[in-house]
């Protein structure tokens, strides 16, 4: 293959999808493809009504894109999809009276709240970016766009307090789950900003 016809590249990518290896192939001046696996763990607080949750974000996804280089250089338009195991583990331990689903409970009645937030497993992606020219050597890349992951769903929202197994409290938990989902509805469009550094052979 001539030097100006692209080729195989291997590198690392990092950004809002996580950090991990990336494999690419520039098939011609106008077309290419990439695949990557990304991982990252982040901890941050999440508030819903007056309950403060500690959220442990665990990013794990695998995906591939087709790259279109309309001008034959480094600028690219990319479309693809990711298989996602992204999730957020929620934990909250109230220290006083707290509202769960608009009903008031003491900290002893609630105990510790635990739950999981998960988007859809399959998420299409659209990005624009830069992938460097056709020559061999070290290449820097960048992509910005969106991942269509759907509205995340709250699963396994449970409590450990004295009222945890009562029908009335379970109804309050169901309303609390719906309120959390309303708070995170905007995350059905997940922002993608990835940078990459690799070598094209």
C-alpha cells in the first residue's frame, strides 16, 4: 500500500466515554473505520428532592464507527454505535427526616437507600472530528458529538430501614424512582468528546 493511502492505526482514546484502546483503519482517502473499548470510574453526588445520593459512575462500553473524510484529509464525519454497560450505583443514608416519594420518614424508617441507574445497552453515535492525514506516523485525533443512549432507568431501588418491606413504603419508593428518572431525563443524549493519540503503520 502506498504511503498516502492510509493504513492500520493503533492508539489510545480518552474522554467522556472513558479511556481505552482504539484500533483504526483508513481504507482510502475518503473512508475508514475505528473500534474502541473505554472504561472509567467517577464518583459524584446526585440530589433528588431532599435526598442526597452518592453516585458511583462506572463507564464500560465497546463500539465501532464508520468514518467519512469528505475532503480526503483529516476532517471526518463518523457514525456508529456502542454496546454499553454504563451504570450509576446510588447510595444514600439520611441522617434526619427525609421525603421519599413525597412522604416523610425518619432516618431509622428509611435506613440506607441503594439503587442503580442504567441507560439502554445499544446506543447509536454521531460525531465530527479530526483524524490526521494519510501519512504514516504519530497521529492526534479528536471527536465531538452525541451518543443516543435513551432515558436512563432506575432499577433495584431498595431500603434497609424498619419500614423497608411495608406496602406503603414500597409505594413511596416507586414514586421516588419515578422522580429520579424525571431528574435525569436530559441524559438520554450523552455528550461525546474524545481525544486520541496513536500511530498509523
